[in-house]
C-alpha cells in the first residue's frame, strides 16, 4: 500500500482523477499478489508518469508517445513494480467498456482506495463473472478491435483458472482468422506465456479447438489424420499434443490423463535437473517452456517425409533433419530469437539420438560423450524429450517393463555424462603443441582431428595419461585415417 499512497499524491493533484484499473483490480478482488499496476488518469499521463517516477524513485519509460502511455519501473523486494499510466478521457466508465474482458473492465478510485474506502466501478459485471469463474468479452467488437485478445483469452483463462464463457468462445472461433493480423512478436509472447503455464498440453488442445493453433502454425494442420506405425496409439498431430502433456508429467509439472502409477517415480529427478529446466535460454524463455514448444514441433516433418513400403509399413525417414529445418522457418516467422531457435532446432534434430545410441545394452562411454558434444548443451533436454516421446507413442498401452528399460538407459546416460563432465574431461592429457613437437606435425585440421579423437578415447576410459594419449595418437597416425580429406 505504501507505493500506492505515494502515487496517489501525484496522480490525484487538483483537477486530476486517477483510477486503478485492469489486472490489478481483478487480482486484488481474488487475493492474488501482483506488482503490475495500471492507472488511468484524467490529466496528461506523460506528465503524471514523470512526476510519479521522481516521487517513488522509479525509472520513467515511454511506451507509446502517440497514444500517450508511459511506464514507471520501481525496484521491489523480489521483482520490480511496473506502473503503466494512461488517460481515460472524459468518462472512466466508457473507457472501461472499451477493454477486453469483463474481469479486466473494473476500476477503483485511487485516492479513496488508499484512504480505506472502496469505490469499485464495474460497468460490465466483472466482479460477478469472477465469482462465477468466467472470462467474458465486454462486447462483440473486442477481437475485431484488437485481435491479440484472441490469444490473450486462452492465456488468461488458464492463468486465472477461468472458463471462457460459451458465447465468447463462439465469437473467438468466428474471428479466429483475425489472429493472422496480430504482429508476430505478440503471437510469440502470448504462445510462450501459455506454454509456460501448467497443463500446457491441454491449452494447446484448446487453442486448436478454438481454431487458433493452426492459424498460428499452419504446418500443424498437415499433421492431422497422418497415421503412424502400429506402435503408435495416436496420429501425428494427436501424438505431438499428447507429447507436450507427457513431458509436463515427467517434469513433475502437471498430471497426465494416461500417467498411471509407476510411470513417473523412477524418472531421474534431482534439484540439479530441476534447476536445469528452469534456466533461461534468453529473456524469460526457460528450457522447460521452450522444450514444450520443441515437443509440439518435433514431428512437424512427418507428413512431408512419409513413405509406405511395399509391405505396407509406414516410415518417416529423415523427419528429424527436415523437421529441424521446418521448425526454424516457423520460429523465424514468429520472430523468436536466434538462441531460442537454435535450441529448438537442436532438440528436434537429435530427438531420436538417445534411442539410437543402443538397442538393448547401455550405450558406450564414447557414444555418450559424442552425444553430449553434438547436442551442445541440450543433451539432458533431449533425453527427457525422448522419454515423453515414448510415452506419447504408447499412450494407455505403455509397456511398463519397456518403459523402465528406457528410464534405466536415461539414468545411465546422465550418470556417465556427469562423471565425464566433472572428473574425466577437466583433465587435459595433451595439447596441440605436444602433438606438433612429438610427431613433427604442422598446425592445421589434422591437429584438431587428433585432439578430438583423444578426447573421445579419454571420455571412454581408454586412455588415462599423457603417455597413453601419445601412444594412441601414434596408432591413429599409423592408420592414416585422421589425415583423410
């Protein structure tokens, strides 16, 4: 309340009225903490924001000069306060009725609120809708006025645990084509917010039901009704959606409709692994969230790469490589960052790699080293994707013994990698200078190839000392393989 009291002194100077509006009022009514404030003033919002920034020791940020919208950012104990200040013109009631959903179309007189008097403005019935657990459009024009509200409706319904009211659902379906008018950056932002929430698999299914998903990513439409080999319970599209839900299940985030007892318990899970998935790839995008998106797109090339053998067997040869290319095109179109794109490209390209390292026995230490080298920091992510991929392949027909075999393999891969990373590989047995001096070699690609081979042999436990490494290199040079063009 302290920051509100200080804001009230500047936002309600003579001949200026100020109202708390939007998300703050909604969250306050349900007892939800927030550090985002929206304040509508009758005066000049830019002048008010500049004065407010000085008063609360905040930073003034111009958001939209043409529409005169400014932000004040104030340091908080755990996260910063974002205070957006706008103008409501002549009538606060009419301003509220121009907003998106009834639960966002409420206001509180700021001066009265800080003094302990509650003067709630609720022209659209938002408080009653909150009590009923409904997200309702303010008018039939809300999506035509701002099509980004189509995506926002799904995100808010999931974020606030509200059901989109049936008429509003129908209007979203009728207006779903308008989502293609939304700037790609905004679509990306809303999609990531949806995926960041628990039960994202259900949310993806809901986006599809509302007609939004395949307008955002048209390539997904081609995955529908594409049948797979008999091992698969679902077609390509449903498998991909279920794989998002299965991933959330093994990441201990959400329940899964087919997640019966015994499926989750033995999946490797430590504080270190949990922190790994919470790590940000770039500005707010965590590995967890981006891996869900990678999961949705991992089989995107299957329709294109589908072939049927003479005996009727369906194959999708090359779909990982082609899928990584197609995913890059999708993500570039939606204005994802280079780091986000590179991450998803890697997990899709390598998503069959864990299963290919070994059929029945545990993979070799050399194979594990190469796998983590090739996946470039996404090795843990890919093995979890592979587990979710398997669950979503079998669905309710999961063979528990086969599942536990996959878990044992993943556990082994992680344990060997951890040992290689912490104990073996930090020890540098040999350098390029050693090779040039010992074998009279010139600088060049051969040196790099030899050092790579030495590192692989070291990771596999085949060499332990510098002398072992030199002997190993001598054998490789005698074979001549490393010198091939």
